[in-house]
C-alpha cells in the first residue's frame, strides 16, 4: 500500500476518514503512524495528495488538512484481453494490471479455461483487487473490467470495433518475436513518414492466454480479425510473470 | 511443471525413474498420465527430451525409452543482484528469475531489508525453488545463486570485477527512463561503428531493490562503481512484478 485511497463520500471540507479494516490495519501495523503524522492518500477517481492524522480509534481514523493537488498518472492506452486464469492467481493478476496502469481489462473464456473458474467467488471481489492495485501503483482511476464468457461471438462480432490500433496475441508458438514485430512497425511508420517512437508503435490491445496458452483454432479466429501472434522466446512463464514481462514494454 | 527434471543419478541406459513426491503427484493428479503415456522430461544440467511411463506405484514411476536430444535454451547473459526480499515472495522470485533464464542471481543485503529475512528457513530451500523454475521455464541448467550479507564491502571490493559489461540499478527515482538509457547505448554503439542490436546493448547486470527500493547512499555507492540508475516510470510495482517487467526486456 503506497497510498491510501478513499471514496469521494468520505471527504468533507478539509477532512476525511478511513474506516476500511485493511487500511486501518496498514496505518497501525505497517506504517506505525500516530496522531500528527502525515499520510499519502488519494480520492478514488480523483487526485493524490496527503493528510494529517487527527484521531485514531480501532474502527476509524480521522484525517485533517487534506491536500489533494497531484493528478493521477496517465493510463496506458492498452486493453488486455486475458483468458480467465485460475482463481488463485486472479487477485495478483488484477492487482498487477491495475498497478501497471492498464485502461481496459477483458476477462475472456478460452478452450483451456476450466468452466469452474467462472463460478469462483473471487470474481465478485474484483473491485477489492483493483483497490489493492491502485494503492500499490499510486493511482486513483480504476481500469474498466468486463467479462466475456463466450470467446467466438466476442472475437467475431465485437472485437473489430474495439481494436483502435494494432492488436497482438501472445502465443509461445507465434511465428514472430515481439521485438521483430516492433521493428516491423517501426519500419512501416518510417515508410509512411509518420512518428515511429517506441510508444507510438506499441499495440493498443494484447491477448494473453492462461496456463497452457491458446489453441490453434483460437489463434486462427484472432488472426482473422487482424491480431498478430507474437512470442517472447521459448521459455514458458507463469501467467503472472508473462503478463508483467510483456506489459513491461509499456512502462519503459 | 512444463517438464519433469530428474537428477543424472536416476538415469541408467534407456531408463530413469521419478521418486520425488511433488513430481509423482504432478504426473498422477495434474497430467493424469498412465502407463504407456509419454512425458516431457529433462536431465538436470543435461538435455531435454521425452520418456514413456512403464510402471506407476505411489512412491515410484519407472520411465523407459528415454530420449534426450534437445539442448536446453541458452541462459541470459545477465546477473541480477536482488535485495533480499520478504521470505513470502522469495519462492516466486527465484522461480521466475530461473524460468526467465537468468545466469547469476546474487541476493544482497540492503538498508530496507529486514535483518530477520536472513534467518528465514526459506533460504535453505533455494534449490527446490530453482527446480520449480526450471520445470516451469523448460530448462535444465540452474542459475548460480550467491548470498551477500554485506552491501558495502561487496559493492566496493567485489563489484568492479563482476561487471563484464554495463550495469544498471532499477530505482524509481533514477534520473533516466530505461528506454532512454537503451537509446543512449544504441547511439554510443553507432558512434563506435559496432553492433547495436537490442541484445548487444542490454546491460549484463541489474540491481533490483526490495519493497521500498534503495536508499540514496546505496545508489551513490553503486553509481561510483559505474552503475547507471534507471527507472520504469512513476508507478510502483510489487517486487515480483517489477522483476518480470524489467527482465522482460531480455526476452523480447
């Protein structure tokens, strides 16, 4: 927790309060903060800043001198379409994608997604994982998350309208290394005499499979809609590691 | 577990056997494999390949027709110097760095590393985490891991001999974005009329802090030895996420 995010409803004039248990525990146990100390806070969907602790009770921390003047960092111009992963790793994946600043997250069904994953109680806790991710990454704006339980209708009927720029699908057996793909985009931009900086050639949509990746039929449907299959070498990473390794491209 | 790695001592002629509990469980419960099925296996520090299940008992799986003809993927020309993290995340960090193919891992003390971490029983299980990482990444060659409990003597007396190429230290408050650093290296190589491909300009050593990062004094000692401080944007990532986001550069 690198900042404490509070809902707009908690704020009035120059004061606000913390009443969520996890946040109170963090202030007491991790920060060991006391009355008079300054906390890094933010208003959900608003600005970042600081406030001073005026009172601490077991259920409530009163903050005064609230000063929210820093705008949150810009979101990445990026939609991640992720095959619904094992419930066990869903929390960290949502946290990490949120902390990285992904603007849109689409959790999709895939051939290798077990049906039971869609019944997981973890799916009702996405908002909580997003809050953890925002407090980790020091951001206030939640990503938009949507669930797509049917792969084929989504890809065939909805995907084309969502691709605003280039789209790639991460596939260990894709024909093209990610860096070669980027080189191609770079050359293409130069031929067109348009801007070819690293950020201008990044795709705006990335499909990432869960464990076991995509099946050929899924790759076929995606490439038909204009997605390019790319890989990041022959090593197979955990889904979490792969998501961070790929999305790291958007940060540098 | 994307392959099952077995020690050289288990092999004789064309057969081998599995006797580690976790591997037997994986074959039975995750793969649901039966006598006659082919398994993806490898010999630790040797080749990758396949074998056929000849017999399964609760404590022992006999494999025949062993065929090990694929060399493991090359290691990355990279030393990661990681501030010893919380024991809870040590397992996944060692797994991920191993799966990514890091050649050398140095776990080092830092100002923000709690002293108690050095007493953690997790530190005696590194070999087990490495095995998990190799079986995830489909590799057979373990990274070299060393522990450095004293930051200053290591940096002042040993570091210079270990830097074979460029070294960077990941620091959220570093002056230079990673991509700008890479651009500078690229231009430098071009001025020297030498090769300037992505892989030829990657540093050979990366320092990564644990939660809270490095203190100014540590950054100062490192830059004195020629390390360049770089950052990957203002968002703060979990150590695991940061390691994968940064090391992803070596895969693409």
